[in-house]
């Protein structure tokens, strides 16, 4: 062996020899990774959620997880780890092996957390690999019969006639709904008080009492009161009318140019998860979300089932970090 090494050095072959060794090692590593991905998944896959059970994101993830389990022959289980602005769930995910067996759900709430918190112990762009979006959902602008508003334009007119006298309710300060109210206030050029509430039930009670004259929340949260005729939806927050509520116009149709506030969620994996695993997940999520039964189930909850490429959902994440960061800065929302 020593004679062989000496011969290699004498003939000036050390560079090519090392290159060949490195290439072989790289090929071996790639083949091992490829082999590991070839039978993926071969055990239970965890999807870590930064939300509690029962919400829109939780229901969406459970619908998709059930279908993935059926398609791929292994259980995709939901683990709820709410709290700390998504930090707990994110830490669990990024501390796991990047092998595709621990995934997480990120959302526009994750994008908001980046500019909202003074410091996050993770970077959603660098610490995760995007897989696919799952669903998109708009918010409803709703009122009560005591106000007499027939359209959102009526509210805008009243707010302009009496600046600072009307109240708009949302859930938690810094939530997407809360920041949507700030964005609406700026783009509509009106002055009203934004009142945050702890929960949606608190919010709807305040509306029925006329403590607030307008609220902004998800369709899934308000559909019961709307179907019972207790509150009236005036507009949706998306760029186009929602398929599930085609009779409700958009905020843009009410004359607020450029307004859009659409919430989304998607599946992400820890950084360094193999390309082959990402492809398996992306392909199967696309198939699941194309299923008419899944589309209808999610539509009934106010969610548009929509898959994406990894690049598309990553761009949505980075775009929303910038968008909501600008809203937070303009509204002087204090850093948490």
C-alpha cells in the first residue's frame, strides 16, 4: 500500500486520485440518500402544528394527513404544539432528523412573526425546506343589523363622516385579522378604532352588542352566526370572490384598491431534507388536493384547497414577510 501511494505521488496523480475518491464518496452518499428516499415513507410521519386542535389549520392538516396515510401506506399523524408564536413547534421540527419523517406547518402567521418579534430562535426561510401549500382562505368583513350597513362602502362612508367614532373588532393584536384591519384603515383612508379580542366568541358577542360595528375573521369561525342570520357578511378580503360565497363581494369591489389579505398554510420540512423526499411529498399532496371530495370538504370550511411547487410557497412566505412587516411598521405595532 505504501509503495502504491509512493507511485501515485511520483507520477503526479495525487490530485486525480483524491478527486476520484471524493467523487466516489459523493456518489455513495447520494446512493444512500436515494435508497433511503426510494422506500419513503417506511414508518410513521409526524406533522407538527403550531396551533391547537379544531382550528382551520388543524382541520386542513388532518384532512390531508388522512389522505396521505391512505395513499402512501404509512400513518401521517398530527401533533399539536401551540404557543410562543409558533416557536415550540418550529424548534421540534428543526431539531429532528431531516429525513422527511418530521414535517411542520407554516403559515402567513409565521411570516408575520418575523417582523413582529424582536428575535426568533429560528429562521423560517433558512431552517426549513418548502414542500407545498395546502390551502388558502380569506377573511370576512361582517356587521350586525343594528348598524344598517348594507355594503362595506356604507361603513367606509360612515367612518369618513364621523372619524374615530366607529370600532372594528378582530382577534389578538398582531394576528393576520388584526393587521388586515390596519391595512384596510390605511388603504381606505378612514379613521376608526381597532379593538382586539382574545377569542372569536368574544368578538362576535361584542358585535351583537354593537360594541364594535364591524369585525374581521375567517369564514369558518363566523359561518354559524351568518347562516343563522345573526350577523351579515359585507365583503371578503381576497383578490377575487371566494368560490364558497360567490354572492359576497371583495373589499376591492367596495372601492379599496390594492387590498388583499389572504391567509395560507403549507407543509415544510427541516433544511437538508433530501430532494427525493420533497418530491414524493409534493407529488402526493398535489394528488390529494386535486381530489374533488377533499376540495368540497375544505370549501365547506371556507378553504380553497390549492397545492403549489416548493418555489411558489417559499416565495409566498418571503413576500408576506415583507408585506406584513411594512404594515406593522406603519401601524407602529410594538415588537413582542
